[in-house]
C-alpha cells in the first residue's frame, strides 16, 4: 500500500463504503455542531474509485475507509471539501479490517455489527486468533460474536431494536449459542418473548437432543442383544396379562455399556419414562391382573344393564299392546 499526503477532496467525489461494518452511524447532531464551529479537525482516509448500488466498480471518485461519521456529520454541517489521505492498492480484506478496527477503537459498534464484521474478516481468511489480535477482543468474545453472525439478521435486529418490547442481550445470545443447529436457534429466538423463555427453550431443546441421543444408543444395544421392536399388535397388549414388564431404560440417564436381559420372547417399545422391554408370555402362564379383572367386571355390568333395558322395553310394549291389564285403585289397596 502507498499513501499520499493530505489532499482536499470535494464531498461529491466521496462515497460510503458498501461493506462498512457500522450500518447505523448514530446521532450526528453533536458532532455536526462541533464541525460547524471548528471545521474538520481530523482527515478522512479514502481509496481511489467507488462501487455503485449494483456493486459495479468505477475508477473515478473515492471510497471512504476511515471517517464515515465525520463525513456524514460534515455534510449535515454544509461541508463541501474534506481533508483526505489517499491510500493506493489497499486490498478488500485490509479495507474491511481497517474499517472494523477504526470503528471499534473510536465508537462502539452494535453487537450485531461486530458479529458481521468478524464474519467478514473470517470470510476473508483471518483466523479467530488473528481477528482477536487485530480488534483487541478476546478469542472467546470473537467466537461468540461469530455465533451471533449465524443467526437471522432481521430477527436479531428486531429483538435488539430500542423501540422493541423485548431487548435481546449478550447473555441471551450466549445461551442460544449452546444450540448447534442454526435453524433451531432462529426458531427459539423468534418464539421467545423474553430472556427467561430463551433460557428454558434452550434447556428443553438440549434435553430433548440428549434424550434422542440416548434413545438411539439404547435401541442399538437392544437390537444387538436380539430384542426386537414391538409391533403395533404387541403395543396394544402392553397393559394386559399377555405381556410382562421386564425393564425400563430411562432416557434421562447415561445409557448402559451393554444389555444382558433374559427372556423367551422379548420386545422393546416407547414407554412413559423411556424404553420399556417386555416379555410375551405363553398362554399357560397368563395371570389375571387387576386391570383384567376390572375390565371383565365392567363388561359383565354392561351386559347386565343391556339385558335389563331390553326387559324393560318388552314390559312397556306388553302394557301398550293391552296384554297386561293394569290394577284398579281399589285392587291396589287390597294388595297393600
């Protein structure tokens, strides 16, 4: 890179850099008033040429590298000529890196802008360590910001908007980074109404993932042990005397290293607390359970009630047909 001395350049020839990490320049009122009184106290840094809205590069004019806020505030103050230092042959990587470093040293970027700036540097070939060295942030912070850059930008902006109902904070973003899948992070971020919801949704997601992982391991061990997955027909008999509960493997605990269960005809199926292993009993070994007895009793009561209803209907039809003569009042008195 080669640099020139300070040159005054017309404001009309200076253009904002399309990839300036700082998207929001903030309130420029105070800076603009200062420039009105004292003028531009520090030069801008520019490179030759500029990019238009379609990203087409033009050789004429200049692109801002350092001094975006000064330039914007100066325009508000009516400044038409700016003192500039022109840098030749600056690579795109150095352009982005310089803008990011300058912004961080002078005016804090938003968390989202930092994240996008770090991601740009990463895309251009810098490692996390190099980004930390250039920006002065710790590697942990750089890593966390890079995780934020993976989130849906519009969602993050919406949740961090000063006028928004919910103010997303760094603790929330760190909580979201515990989820590996970015789509799941975005879903949680979209659905959560506050920090507490983000925390319990993340915890629930991690727990479900752990349960799924444990289930997969347990199922593999069961099948290796020769235990088959229960068919729909066997599942229907889960709470009958035809099946005997043998063992339940909790999905909330660490799976065993190996499974050794004895039984003649074993099956596994999903249960309330995990994976249940059941044994199908021979007919001769069936034992009537309390559930079977209650079901049998209920069936008998329903049959008796049905029989009584039929007799009642038959009695009413007999009276209606005149086959039975109702007793007179004096006859009823005699039988009392």
